[in-house]
C-alpha cells in the first residue's frame, strides 16, 4: 500500500523544491525596487554569461516581434523594459528545470504560457497577470509540480499514469489518490518559494479546484489557467493523450470569457504556434 502525504510532510520528508538561481533572484529584487536603474538589471544579467546568451537568443525570437537584431543586454533592456527582461530570465530558468522532462510536458507548458498570453492580450487581464509576459510565465509554471513529483517519486508517478490510463482519470485526481498531494499544490509552493505574486501561487494552486483560494481575483487566475489548458488540449497539446477538454461553467464565468469569444481565442492561439515553437528551440 502506498504511503500518502500532506503537502507539508511531503516537502519536509521527500521533496526538495529547486531554488531560483542567484542571478535571477538578484534580478527579481532589482526589478521590485522602484528606484531600480535599467543599467543595474542589464549588468546583473550580463554578469552571468549563460543567462545573458540565452536571454539574447530569446529577445531575438520572432515571439517578441522586434524589427531589429539585438546584440547586447543593455539594448534589450532599453527596447523591452526591465519587467519583460526579468520575465525572460525567469522563463530561461523554468525551461532549464523542464529540459529533463518528457517532451510532451515541455510542449504543453510552453503552449499553456502562450494561451495565457492570448487571454490577457485579448482583453482578459488580471491584476496579478496584467501583461502578456506575466501571463506567459504563469502558464509556463502551472504544471511544474509534475516535474518535481516525477523527480522525487518516480514509482508513484508511474502508478498515477497507469491509473489515469485505466480509469480515464484526470492526473490531479490520481495524484491525490496515490500520493495524497497533487501537482498544483507542489507548484504553488514553488511559486511561493520563488516569491512570485500571491495571485500566481494561488492561481496555480486552484487551477483544478477553485476552492483552494478564498480570493476571487486569485481564483480568476486559476480559471484563466483552466481555459489555457482547454485551448492546449483542444489543439492536441496535452501532456496526457487521454486528456479531455472539459471546463466548468464557473470557470468560464470567473475568467469572463463568453462562448462567442472562444473561436477567436482559439484562432489567435493557433496563430501563435510557430513563434512559440521557435521560442522553445532557442530556450534549450
């Protein structure tokens, strides 16, 4: 019989959440300082050559739509601003954590970020994810708990996969049954450790169960993640080939997305695919 855990016991006894690299943590502190200078952020990124190289590759991706080639971090910061550059550095870090995971998970996570970006840029911002970049990071991170669980509990995760296939059960339900904790809880704790906004950590926590947050604004982030998942699954970009695209009415209402908007959102999501694939190629 499996041993099951609550989230605190799991993190105390089994799982060690990854820390943000020192450079990225420093960049986040700089960006959160209202007196922060552009040059300070550029200098922080430039001091880490691998991060600087990856950031330049990402900046020059078609995803960012710049009409000129960017050759220096200083130029990138001036063109895109410090918040976008911070999110680029953060995205590079998350991609690094994911690169050992199965390809389907990496693809689903990147396209979930793209779907979140489409939602925000189509008139559905939230105070916690106001920009397309913040939305992309939120979507990218929402399932990262699966990577962490698989690293520390591979046998249990294999049982989860078998149960999902046998019973046509959603992964988070099977995780609760086998492990006692699901990937959303683990991902939320990672977001807290990395000092992301409460709305993002709560949104990750409740993207399968809105009751996990008592704050409506944070529930809305969870609802947006649920719709991003729906767009990915409908486009054949789910981690699990047996996944079914089902979204409760409450989720659509919370995210303020109406039925007549769905075809347009889906078209924009499909149109983003080539640039997202390029972003993924440049990020690894």
